[in-house]
C-alpha cells in the first residue's frame, strides 16, 4: 500500500490565511490550477489521467514545491503561514502520489463526504465495549463504505467474502476479496 495525501487539507490551511497573506493567496492560485486540470481529466481512464498529470500537473507541483521551500526559509516557522507551509512540505511525498497513479484523486473529499455519517455517529459506536471492538467497527465501516464507493452492494459483498473465507480462501490472498479488487 502507498499513502496518498489530500490536497484539500493543504489548501484549507492556506485558505484560512488568504485574506491577509499574498503568499497564501499565491499557493491557493497554484492549487486551483491543479483542481482545474482534475476537472478536465475526471472520467478519463487512469492511464489518460496519469499522462495529463505528468504533462500539466507535475510542472505546477514542482514549481509549488520550490516556491514553498523558498518561503519556508523566509517565514517564521511559528507563524500560521509557516505552519501551513511546513504542513505541506512534510507531507510532500504523499501529496505527489496522484501524479504517478491515475487511480488516485487529488483529494479525499469524496471519501470524507461518504464517511461523514459514520463520523457523526461515532458517539453511538461507544457500544463497541473495548478498543478492539472499536477497531473492528472501524474496519467493517471502512469496508462497507468502500463497497458503496465502488458500486458494490455491501451485504452481497460481505456474504460472498465471508463464504469464500469459510470455504478456505487463502489468508495470504485476502486482497483479492476486497471491494477495490486485488491489492497485490
């Protein structure tokens, strides 16, 4: 697995400062260029998205990295702007993942919107009774939401998966049963 990080979280840090900071405004403008490209490639195949991203998004990202790196040396790390810059730079490798894998979105807003009901309901999940119960609830909830994201009926998937496991599907190939397909 590879950790892909969310540009919306980075953008949010600079958005909060945009009214008072030309640097934050400039960062937002550059990130908006990335989102404009994503709007254009939405619906294309993963390979096509990757090709467009390499040609058009990578130069923006590379330039933004250099810009942030330069500003980081000029701005106090204790300022809110310094914190926003440091937040982006320390997560840079994960932020780049979308460039090399057309399956990865620029942000995780779709996932966050879909799990919002779960997050809002987390107090109701206190019935789990233990940390392990809470962990198990989180795993099941994540798998169910992944089914929904992939257009799979969760109950049918869960039934088929549990049946496969009960019938001897190898534990080292459990990735084949996941709602997002073979993970490796």
